[in-house]
C-alpha cells in the first residue's frame, strides 16, 4: 500500500526565547506558509516540531527545497505516515532500511498510551529487521544509518531516515528590518543572507547609472533580489539612479574621490529610504581591505553621514574565498559573476583614495549641491516587489 | 512615437506581405511535408518550389542546391564541421561569431586553425590569407560582407586563388549580410555559402546552406533524414515559404534598393558631426552597414541615449567586463578607445531619407551631450 508522505521540520534556537517563544513560533509558521505559497499543503504543529502533510508526493523534493531555505529551520526529514501499529511501522521501516551495514532504531513516543515504551519499540523493530535481513548489524554508538520512528498522539506514526540540514538561524521578521545596499556583485547578496539569517527582514536599494550601465545589469540585480527573497519571504528592491550625482562629482571634485563621495551619497539615500520604509539599520557587503574604498578610513568617511542608525557589515571579517563559498551555497554566485558593469567604469578613477581624510572629503563635497542631488535621485526612485 | 530602427544588420522587420503569403502553412496547409498522403505531398511540392526559387536568386540551380537550416549560424557550423576534417582550416579575424567560435571549437578538438589578418576597413588581407593556405588546407572560410564594418570581400576571386594553391580545399563564405543586399552570383569556386532569412524581411527560424552539387557535405543534425539526409528535422514550412516570398521581393528590387541606400549612406556620413565621429566603413563597403566611432565616448552609452531619444542602432562595445571591445574592430587595427566608441548604423529597404536625417541629428546631439556630461 502506498502511504502518505509527510515532511518533519525541526526548528532551532526558538526554544531559547523563553516568554517570547509563542511570537517566534508564529512568525516561523507564517514564513513556512509563505515559502509554500501556491503548493497544496497543510502544516500541523505537534510538540516541538512542525509537520507538513497533505501535499502532492511528486513535488516532495521541491517542497523540501523551499522549506530548507526558511530561516529558523534546523533540519527536516521526509517521512511516511502509518498507523500507530507495530506491523505497519515495520513494513515502512523495511522499505527505507539499507541493504547492509550498521543501523539503529530511534523512537520518539509522544503517545504515552502506546503499549511499548521507546526502548522497547527500538528493540522490537530492530530485532524484526535483523531477522529479515541478516546482512544488517546494530550499532547504537556510530550507526551508518538511523531509522526514526515517531509515535504521535493521534494514533499515527511517522517513519523516516535521512535528516536534511536546513538554513538555520532565526525566523525572518523577529529581528527588525534593515536596508541592504545591493550592488550586483558577489558580496552584497551574501551580506543580506547573513543578516536575514539572524531574523532581520530586508529592503534592498540598488544604485545604477543608466545610460552608463545597461538593462542587463539591472536585470541581474533583480534576479539577485529574487533569489534573496526566497530566503527572506519576499522583499522590496528600491532602484535609484546616481547618474547625475556621478557626473557632478566627476566635474567638480578630485578624480580620486569619486568612490568615497559616491559612497557617502549612497549612504545618505539609504538612510532616508530606511526612515521612509521603517528599516532600522543599513546593511552593506563591505569586507575590510577588499577594495580601495573598504578601508577603515573609507568606512569612517561613509559612516560620518549616517546620523540615526547603525551600519551593519556582516562580512567585515570574511575573506573573499569564504564569501564566494557562501555565495555558491546560497545560489547567488552564478548571477553575481555575470559580467555587466554595475558602476560604470567611465567614471572610475585610476587611483582611488585608499585612506580618505574626513576633512578633505567634506571640503570636496562642499562643492556639490548634496541635498538637491539627493532630492533629484529620490524623485526618480522605483520600487519592485519580490 | 514610433522609433527609428537602424539596426537592420541585427534583424529586419518581417515582410508583412510575405507573412500573409505563407500564413496558410500555419493554417490549412499545416501538414508535414514528409507525410505520404496527398496533403503532405502537396506541401512538399510547394517547399521544393520555394527552394528552387531561393537557389535561383544567386546561382544556377543546375550547379548549386541548398539545404534549409534553422539559421545562418547553423549553416556556418554545418559547413565548418562538415568540411574541415583534415589538415588545416584557414579563416579570417573578421568572421561572425558563428564561424569564429566554431573555429575555436575545431582548434580545441585538435584541428589547426589559421587566421588571416584584416585590412583597416575590415576586409581580409588577401596576401595574408593566401600565404596561410597550403596543400593540406581542407577548408577556407571568408565572410562575404563583414557584419560590423560592411567591408565586401571578393569571395569569387579569393576562392579561385585558394583553389590554385589547394585544389582539394573547399571554400565557404558566410553570406548572411550579402544575400539580397548586394548583387552577386555564386561562381563555381565557392563551394558552400550561408544565408539567413531574417536579414532580408524573412522571419527568424530559417536559414540556408548553398552547396556546389559536385562537393560532398556531411550532416550535422541526424534524425529522420529530411533534406536528403543532410539536415534532419521537420521542415519549418511557414518560415521557409515566407523566406521564399521575402527573398523574391527583395531580389526583384535589389538594384533599386542598393542605389537608394547608397544615397542614404552617403547622406548619413555627410550629416555626422565630424568633430566627434570617425567613419570606420570604407567607401566601397556594403552601403547597408555604416560603422562609425566616437573616439573617447562609449558606444553602448550613446546607444542607450539614442534609444531614449527614439533611435535604435547597434554598437560595437558593451558595458561588460567580458567582450568589452569588438574583436573585429580591434582586428582592423583600431585602438581600444576607438573600438569603445563604435556604433553600427544599418539600413534596410524600408529605411527612409527622413529617418536618416532625423537619426543623424539625434546621434550628433546625444554624442555632443555625452561629451559635455563626461568631459
């Protein structure tokens, strides 16, 4: 008989949250529901875990993949639902058991009225399995395979084997909202991922300089936002043109200050957007020393324009290779390395300033109509929902 | 506002009359031409008639035949992988990517590939080409009209000279930008010739590979044995019939179109702001393609600005760290700054004088503005 598949979802850290636990669980549940939007399913919440049921068995893999990306998911397993009956349970255990090697049976008995206790179920099912397949051996310390049996309170049992690692972290939405500077490179999506993993909801802002950059570059950033949105349960991307700002800096300020000054404009715009959208901090993908503008002096210069909120730089201590590995893992790398320029090289200085002095930066900036340029950039802002 | 379209070397607007003439092959005459019932056979007959008509446009159908492919690129690939089977393959630095990348793949598989240098106008340097051919050469491929500069190669003459050095070699030419645009008939020395429908008012999805009947061609796509076993796959009858109607129309007005477009090309050159633009195409180039460069500006940025002002043109550069400069323009001897500023204006039979005047004014204005903004 073909029995129903279920997915068992275990969460992490939420149990640490004491009195707030109910709130965390509710947000987590909502995020799971969002991740499974458009797919037939039901989520139940027996003690200490979530069980997804009543879905189309041919889409199990896709559903697992969606759940795996929800922050707060510690692990998940695909199980089979049987009656709380030893014969039925054994039938399914045989199906998922390996052909040879070592194993152990691990039972969790929520239904305390079940005639055998957990240890007795382990022994009974393990014994029957050994009898049926002599090439198997029991090893309770380091088994090659663990066969799980979960006897539930409603007269059913779940049988499963593999444990799939989830994204970990905290449910998105339980740690406020941040404004991520999303450039199109490798780092910024990873920074967004890292911070969302700690439960922060994201808005993104992307700066472009059309006509110096092209539609493909914009398309690429939208694709990155779409990938990030799978982890964050949706997000808004704000697209801002900095073309005129770059032209003005190019005309009026020392060539080597282009990046330093542009970063300050980006920060100001991000702060104002944060205040308008309820974001409480700015998140960037900077990593100390990675490029000329990412020095501690560079960060001082860009931090100096932010008055009302912190700037979080989750990748500050990461090596490029570590960031690349993470980008590959979360699926943004392939898109990030598409070769479209995001900040046109027409304006890139040959020798950018590595250690900008704040007073000199401010003096150079005083030649610009900062407020006017920011207002102009805001007038043309576009928001895209993912 | 309808935009002015001057990127006809990329693709042309499908000829509506030709679409209407072929529509029945999407509707009541939808049958598979390989089917043995009367309906299928009738479509087969129409398809063969269309083939003959296209072949006759540029060759003697007693000497040449043609297989239908899906596009010019497929024709080029089939020619190269079919014919470059031994010895060395000689081609030029001015080829379309369909030949250039196929050559790179051949080299990767172990065939020796030799590239002939270009003249400053983008045409192949004849002396260099012939010096690379020897008795072991199995295939020579030279583009007929360069798709970036419009330079016309004398492929009939080159083919004759190649054959004197390497009598067993085959000569192929990518004729995608020449077919239906410049007067030309295949001589016996050109063995294989690629064409594409959508550059002359056809729809995308069909191309052709002409073949000198006395020469062998090998299949590239295997399957049901269509096209005499040389190109399997159910024929795209609608696109083929539409191609045939569009070609017939284009060839009937070829000389008149050419004279008119030569006039537009001259007009365009004369209208360009010579303080900013340098003309890359030579006077002898196909008038359908006009390559210009605003040295010091970036072609793609100009292209975006012209687009916003209602004029669509092609470009030789890109805001991309890969393929930043056109390899063909660099091979003409241009420096990177010149290559970076290239725009490609390409005309079609539908282009009007008014569109040329307006587009030239827009391009001048955009370039002047960009100078101002970035100086």
